[in-house]
């Protein structure tokens, strides 16, 4: 640690907890408590019940969760493929050209996501590529919004990659494709795993662009949460939010395990 004094460490930990609990942990705990509540007459919800979770099975929540998972998986795969390809291709460009590529990938997250949704809605509203009203346009919107994070993660990992490994393989007669698949990509696996987890988590919680694009038969869970809270079903919406958080954390835990195993290898 950068701080060697025991008193200073305790002070920093106290300050961290004092900031973390009210800003990050307390809202999540309130949502969790609301998912088990029947009323909210005071500062916190009260009246314990499991009815909101029992109602999830018959209210289309599981189908919405499956839709969110499928959307996040497809968007993460597309974002990881595009971001990795762009980072690998741009590393040999001049510095100014690399900055242009970085700016192009960061642009979708530099503007409100609702603008990205509107842009896709206009771009794919007519043939020959008519995607409006299809699940594909939702996946495309999520992929556009999260590709920047995949690209930045892989690009940062490439700057830390020791070129001696690829040079040694090339000096032994390995072709560029072999060097890429058998030397560089295995070394990038931890960063690829982190990028995949981040893309998945961001896609699971995306709402603004999704609200503009989703068809009636492709309803992601964040839209269902918004609809429940918008009509006043606060506790049911809290239960849906807990399910969304649990599914996202479970997926991130699985990605973390895979990433740790790849790091050990």
C-alpha cells in the first residue's frame, strides 16, 4: 500500500466507508428492502412479503430477463469482435491516425444514448436494410454503445504487451496469423475477459436507446422495470431490479472466474 502508517490506513478506510455506504451501498440496500415490502410509510419501506417475487414468474419477468441476457450476450460478442479488431488494426497506424480511430469509437458514448437510438431508428427505417421493429436493431444499439469500452480495454492492453514474444515467434518462421492466434490473443485473454464483462454489464442496464427501439415481442428487463415504476408499482419494480442486479453480478462472477483461470495459464 502507498500508506504505511496504521493510523493513516484506518483513517482512509473510515473515509472510504463513510463515502461508499451512503452513495453506493445504501441505495442498493433500499431497493433490496423495497422488493420485500408492502408499504412505505416512513423513511424506509416496511411490511415483509415475498409476494413480489412470486408474481415475477407469471408476469413475464423471466422472459424479459432472458431477452436482456440474449441482447447483452450478442452485443458483447459484436462489441468485443469489433473493438479487438480495430485495436489490433490501429496499433500500426501513426499516432494521429490512432487518435482519430479512438475518437470515432468513443463518439457513441460521448453523446446521450437516446441520440444513438434515434440515429439507428432513422438509419434503418427503410430498405434495403430495414431493422426497425426487430430485435436486431436493439442488439445493434447496445453493440454501438459498448464497443468503445471493448476497444479502449484492448488498446490499453496492447500498449502493455511485450513485443518480444511476437518477435520471437516471427523470427522462428511463424506467420502473422499464427502469431496473432497463438501468441498475442492468449496474452490478451485477461483484458478480453474484463472487456466482455464490462460490455455485458453495461448492456444489461441500458434503457434510453432501448426505449426508442424495442419491438413489443422483444422486451428487455430494464424497460419492464421502467414500466412497472411508471405506473406506480414501486415494490414490483424493485423486485425486478433485484433480479436484474443478481443476474448481472452472477454473469460478472462467471467472467471473473474464467479471466482468473486464463491469467493463471
